[in-house]
C-alpha cells in the first residue's frame, strides 16, 4: 500500500523515533525560528498597513509594498551578518590580560599563560548571536515571500 519512500519517511517520524531524538537542539532552535517568523510577519503587516493607509506611498508607482519586502529582507540579512561579526572573538580586555599574563609568565612559571587566556576567552558569544540569527532568518523569509509573490 505504501511505497518504499513513504515507509522510510513514516518510519523517521514514528513516535518511537520522536521520543528518542535530541530535544535540546529542538528547544534551542524553536525559539529562534519562532521569533524570526514573528519579526517577518510584523514587518509584512507594517508594510501592508503603511501602503494601504498612506496616500503618498500609494501614489508612487515605482515602489510597492512587495518591493519593500525585498529591500527590508536584504537590510535584515546585512544587519544580522554585522551582528555576527561583532559577537565573538578576542576582545581588547582579553588581549590586555594575555599581555599581562605573558609578562607574569616571564617572571614566574606558575601563573596562567597567554595561551590559556586565549583558549578561555576565544569566541564567547556576547549575546547578539541569537538576535543575528533571528534577523538573518527573518530576512530570508521576507526574500522568499517577495520571490513567491512575483
């Protein structure tokens, strides 16, 4: 009755496999996806409201509400990428601590060296990584909405 592909697909999503799957990944990804969908929907609603109520925007025929979705999607992706660039790495304070540690290591071998400081402080998220992911995913949703409406 079922084809081989359908049986394999149904087997992947059987209750036995859903119980044994890694739920921490789903718990971490679901809020980011939900927030990005909400941001995209709010942006779409604001665009629709602005273009339906503002006579100045309606009278201009070179830019529609759908065209602004593409522009806003690109802006969201660029801002998200810029937030990613500034969200980790070796900060100035870590560099100063490494310089002080290397100076202290020159005088005594029992202190923490610069390699341990860099290993401890390298690429710690500063809180903007989730916001960057939300903006990038919302921008992607807006661009997909624009492409679907062509």
